[in-house]
C-alpha cells in the first residue's frame, strides 16, 4: 500500500505540471490580457476627460458670433492636436508590462510562476489590493457552505432513495419517484434557482426567503439559535437549486449499482442460506454497490465546492470561489486564475487518491500493491 501511495504522489507532479503548461499556453497568450485592458482603461479615462473639456468649450462659445466662431476654430485645431498626442507613451506601456511581469520572456515567466507556486506563494491580485491566498480564503466560506450542504443533502437523500428504488424495481413507487428524478435531472440548476426566486423570494408570488448573502445584517447580535435559523433561512434556496441535479444523478447511480449487484449469483446464494433480506442487502450488496458511488465522489466534491456553484452564486449574490473564478477570467487576473487552478488540481488529485484508499477500506479484496499505475 505504501508503494502505491508513493507512486500516486509522484505521478501528481507531472500531472499538475502538464495542467499548468496547457493552461499557461491557452490563457497567457489569449487576446485582451491585463496590459491591453489597462491600456484600454487609461485610454477610456483620457477620452472621457477630453469629452468633458470639448463639451464645456462648445457651451462657452455657442451663440457668440464671428469672434466666437474664430475662437471655436482655434479650439478645434488644439483639439485635433490633443487627439493626435493622446496615445499612451511607449515608456508608460513599458512600465505597465513590467508591472504585470510581461517584460520577461514567456518561458521565464512560466518557470518563475511554478517556482512560486511550489512555495505556495501566489502573489497579489492584479485588480484587488490583496494577496491571492487571502482572497481565496475570504471567498472560501461561501463555497464551503454551499458545497458541504449540497453534498450532504444530495447523498443523504439519494442513497436511501436509490436503494429503495432498487428493492422495489418496477413497482408503482419506483415509477413515480423515477418521474420526479427525471424532471429534477432535466431542469438546470440555474433555471430552478430562478423558479425558486419567482415563487418564494419576492417574485410574482411569495416573499419568504432572502435574495442575497449568507446571513442577515444583524447576525452578530442574534442569539445562537436565531443565528442557526437565519443561516438556514438564507441557504435554503441556493442549496435546493444546487442539490436538485446532483440528487437526481446520484439516485439513479445508486439504484442501477444496487440492481446490478442484486442480480448476481452470490446474492441468490446468500438468500438460499436463509439470511434475512436486510442482512443480504446491507451486509453484502451495499459494500459492493457503493464502490461506484465512492468513485464519483471526488468529482462531485470538486464540482460542488469550486465549480458547480458559479451560476448559483451569481443569481443569489453569494460571493464565493465560483464567482471569483468567473470574474478573474473576465478581468484577466492571471495570479488568481492560475492559483485557483493549481490548488483545485492538487485537491482533485489528492481526493482521487483518498477515493482509491476508501475502496480498499470498503472492500478488502481490492489490492493496490499488485496494481500497475
């Protein structure tokens, strides 16, 4: 087991390196980088200032006859000269490139970034006066809250429901619950979120739940039991919107996995020996059927905590990691983009290893020592 864990840990190094290489090539050389966006902002500021000046000049000279017209022509000549000289100087552009690190060759920038990331030094955000790691920590509570409760509710409902559907396969219970599950799977989470807002958050019907934030403004002054209720009140709609799709997928996965195991010969043998149905189901079938569910847990974890909450965070005005990543891509905030990608890749690989080790804990027949990686 130790040798397998060591091999998996060593394989993480080229995997993460390859992810960072591909991401660097795709993102770093995409048009509209931070230098271009800074130039556009400064040019826009100068254009706005010029518009204010010319607007005031037109107001002053309006209706002043021939002298005013002559003065306006002179002003127009100066305006044309200003427009010709309003481009940013090469020295200023060079300063911008140095500020964002683009004064160095791409290969040097990449390996400098990798060296910093190995020491978990992610630098500072281009567009926020805060370090990247502090920014991620600041947004983490929102994503942790959404991801934790979504996983807990979706797995807490889908596992017993999937088992019940497998045991009652083909019955009326299985048919009507399958209809509910299929409808839940067909409705996108963001569309369900909008529906919940329309129905319960001050849309066209009732105003029961809040629209934004994890807690109320007076949360700190509430007693502890009121804080729990206030937190649940704010989280009800976002969690419901996120869990509907995951709940449907997990339920069908559990049902199909249990059906596959129930039809195997060892189940028939166990029943022939006189074991009770619960003993057969939870003592033998459960352990084997849950392997495929555990295999999908790392992906579900990463999606719930870091990616799947993007639209939900936007709709409900929750400032978490999903919204941070989306805004960073739009703003070309490269330190935040690469830092979150690096951290999420490491977390995903480590969770994959933990998932394999959990296989062995559930089913000791699996031997990773003899497995070739």
